[in-house]
């Protein structure tokens, strides 16, 4: 016989499984969350109650409903199957997890917090396993614990004492998702660690437990560091800063530990930066405004171009990729060399949660999101003693200015679930007792708004870079590392001075497409030759190379991250040039050495000097090598 609380208890059990096992699979995550909601609604039906939505739930659902404004206005032209099921609106059901907040008892929330702690342990364990695994765990397990040819392999971090270490991503598909989950789950473990630390001196029976918790907390932070989700690193620091505003912290008390931690982190940064190319790229891209490894400038150029036309009502759910391409077509028409960079730029979302919601839902979507943030910030700050448990909320909001974490099911579902565990709203008297004031809430929320404003202005600033300046020929060494001297010689004003005593130097120039194409037309073979000019004229700064061995190279043109394989390249022609002491024109017919589709024509330069003051000649090359 079904008891009064049967469906409710089953719903809580599935919620427990959801928290504990989410780190293993997005499918499990969705199944358990869906089952929990199913029994939650059965409980409402059995109890003959109408589901009560608190204000935060109402504004979250309103955010998703705003995505339908434009599709409704263009009703006859809308593909409703795609709009409802295969777009951002399809995630609306996840918001119903927030209904658990008012139905869960204090004891149930306490037990569910233990499930989050268990999930944190599983997440760290999976991260350690992926750190040592030469295969990506999720496809490896799904394929019957075997590696199938063509499956994408993880990035190798380093070799340590003969052991290969790989970028830790657990059972997730990307390092960003794994970093986002660590930001949500790890604080639960650290919060418990800090809480028990206060009891260790008085109760010796906790010492084994605290050693265990300290070890896993450290391992979690270590994995987060190796994971290279830079936005999450800074997001957690931002969360720490916001919560520190609620309490008076004795700097003098924690100064030794703070200095020790900073010194340790700096030394680790230096060690990894000097010895690991993947880490070098992660740090260098922070300061590289025009890095071809980072298409964020193009994304934001499209974001603000779309917003300019649709800021009031938005473009509607599922329409971002098409809107992106519509803005890209005229750009490529005027500057054909931009096609490849725009083609490999991710077009599925805005890479900025706030901007994406604004683009899709217009002013209604934008305001609903901001009100939801305010309400949840208020709730978190009301429980100052437990606020650290929810620090992942602030980390995701901060990191959402660099990635669309709230569009990632694997991050969004646990985030909404953890927010359900917040205690019910306190009375004003209880708030004053705990030291949480209206002034503090306004300060924290003001800083959140300030961050969203500043990051939006930063994104807007990136769009001011002229499109013609964004195409930069990749210049690499023989082992494909960036070559600054080679890059400096392209279209330079003066010859580039090379270190004294240099007798030989090699670098590659990439980026000349052998087809003409755009997003709205079929690619066809170029009719104009690909060419470049080498300025061998006498130079007062030093001695130009005596000999050049020039390689003409063909390289597949696709995004290696999208296709999960390395771009194949081949040398199709090798020529030797002696210094003619005049301008040298090099031409390649695009019809020569055609491959199976669009390819790059690259050049490999190997210069030889006999003199003691070597300089590189100026290499004059156009955007698409016309």
C-alpha cells in the first residue's frame, strides 16, 4: 500500500543517486534527475497539491520562456520540433529541480549533502584515473574497455619518473566540464574538512577522518590545477573573495599559510610553464589578444553584431548558429582569408552565459537571469555558516563570462540540484543574528553585476579589433612551436636581426587556401596563383641569407579538435634559391597537387648564412596569399 510519503521518499532516493553518481555519466545524471522529478510530481498529485514555485524558480522558467518570443512571432516559419526539443529550450525541464527546495526537510537536505560529498570523492577518483589513462575514460568504457581506432585520445601533460600523465577530465568529454564539476563538488569536501578541523583538537577520533578529507581535498585542488580550466580557477577565487566580505578575517592569523601557499603555487606555475607545452599554451592564451588558438574575438564580434539587431526580443531558441553564419558571410566576402578561421570558430553558443541568454531571450531573458542571480545570492548569504558549500555557484557565474557553463547539462543539472539544498529563507531576526545584513547582500550582488558589466565591456572591446588585422599567418618551427622571429619577418618594415653566429634557421608559414569558398556557396578551385615576395635587397642591419631551401607544403583544412585527429600534411615541392640581391617572386598554381578537398598551401623556409651578422629578409605576403 502506498503511504503518504512514499512518492516523496522515492524522489529523494533518486536525488541521492543523482548527486552521488553524476560524475560518472551525463546519461545517469539525466535519468536520476528525471526519475526524481517524476516521483516529485506523483507526490504532488497524490497529495492533491499544486506545485509551488518560489520566486527563483519562476524567474528561471521565465528565462527559458523568453527564448520562445521570437519563434512565436514567426510561428509559421518556425521548426517547432527543433525549437522545443533540440535547442536551449529543451533544458527547461531541469529547472523543475528547484521545486525540491521547498519539499525537502532539513534532515533530507543534510543527508543529500553527504551524497554530494560522495560524488566529490568519485569525481576526484575518476580524475586520478584519467590522469594515468592513455584513453578517454567515457568512450573506453562504452566501447567495452577497448580502444577503437579513430577515437580521440587525451592530451598528454608530461612524463614523470617514466609515467605518462594526461590532462585529467574524469568521465567527462571536455576538461572544461570536469573543471566545472570540481567547482561544484569540491567545496562540499573542503567545507566538511574545515568543519571537522575545529573538532580535531578536542576529539582524537576525528583525526583519521580529517587525514582522509585533507588528502582528498588536496588531490581535488591538484587535479583542478592540472585540469587547466582557467576560468574555473579564477571563478573559485572570485567566490572566496565574495564570501570573505561576509566575515571579518584575521590576515595576521592566516598570513604564514597564505605566503606559503602563494610561493608554492608560483613555483609550481614556473616549473610547469618551463617544462610543459600544454601549460605554456594555457597561460600564453590569457595574454594573446590575437591568438589563432582562441577564436573568442570572432565569437564576440558575432555576438554583438547579433545583439545590435535583436537586443529587444532576442533571436529565439536554437537560432544562434544560423545568426552567426549570417553575420559571417559578408565578412568572408570582403576578406576571403577569414573563411577558415570563422569556419573553425565554435558557432553553437556565445561562450558567455549572460550574453547568450540576452541574445536568445532579449530584455526579458536578460532581466530574468539577473533577478534569478540576485535571489540565489540572497539565499546563499543568509546561511553564512554554510555558504562555502555553495561557492561553486559564484565560480560558475564568474567562469560563465568565458564559457557557457549554464548550457552544459553536466554542469547545469548538479548546479540546480545543489541550490535545492539551501535552507529555507530565514526571518530578519535570524539574519541579523548570523550577521547577514541587507548591506552585505547588496555589496556582493553589486560586485556580481559589476563583474558581468566589466566582462561584457571587455568582450565588446575585443570586437573593436579590425577584421583585416585578425588574419595572422601561423609561423612555426620544425616541431610546430611558434617562431617569433619568423612571424616578425612577415610584412615587416625592416629586416629582422637574428642572434649572432646563427648559420641555419627553419620555420613554416601557414594559411593560404587553395579554394574559393564562403558559408553560402560551394567551394571551387582558385584561379589566381598563390604568391609571396622575398626582399633580398641589400640591408644595412646585417647580412641576408646566402641560400634558401623553400618547401611547398599541402595540409588538410579542418579543425583538428572537431575532427579528433591531427591535420595531415605533406611536402609536394622543394626548391633552392641563391640570394639574387633583389626582390624574388614565388608563385604556386592552386591547381597543382590537389587533394581530396579544401587544403592549405603552406611554405617551409630553411635559410643559411655565412656571415657573422645574420638578418632575416622581409617576407611580403597577403591575407589569402593573393
